[in-house]
């Protein structure tokens, strides 16, 4: 993995994390975790992670609504997206 690939993943992660932090009220620590994952998996991999993260976040959101909670931790959704990415890479690629 080259420094250009790591940098590109970090830039894509930064762009997405900043947008989520600024407009969707995602926490700063969650944003930094997304940037770090972008640097780990690259620019294409972070999009796969974010797809899994969105699905897991939707499930967590429904659970939080059923419990009557307004706020919930989003790190489990980020972790689930990364685990989904690992499974995708292992089984598909």
C-alpha cells in the first residue's frame, strides 16, 4: 500500500466525516475514527465501510426509537461497517 493510497483514503474519509460532523451532527471522535479507517482501507474501502455503517446505523436507530432514546452511540455502527468490509474482502475478493 503506497502513501498515495493511504492519503487518498484519508482525504475521502475526511471529506465524508466533515460532512457528517457538520450537517448530520456526528460526534468528533466518530469523525476521527472514520478518517482513520479511510487511511487503513483506502478510498474504495471506506465507501464499502460507510455502506455497511449506514445499514447498521439504521438498525441502531430503530432500536433507539423503540427504547425512546433520542441519542445513541454510533461507534457500534462504524465497527459493524468495518467488520462487514472485512467479510466482503475475505469472501468476495
